[in-house]
C-alpha cells in the first residue's frame, strides 16, 4: 500500500504502479487491505502510467495517474 487517505471515518487505499497495463495481481495488496478493514475501506484505487480507466475487480479501480491528479 502506498497511501491511505482517511476522510469521515472511511479509508481510501491507493497503490501506485509504473505499469501501462496493470492486472489483478497488481491489486493484491489493495484487496488484502480491504479484506482486513471491511466496511471502513472504500474500493481501492490503483494508479498507473497507462491510459485505461477500468475496474480490475468490483473493489479495485485502475486509473491513469494523470486523470486523477
């Protein structure tokens, strides 16, 4: 996990990868974090260097870093 942002009692886990095409294996730590923190954790955000914005799993959104920042 690279970052966790806490707002209003909820946690947003963020992972950063230097990959243009992240896969579900890149989201393993995000999914573990969500399993541990349950309802406190929002769906994870995986930032990457590519162009695709897509859900890798129901609980992990992969997004280009430049579309978020």
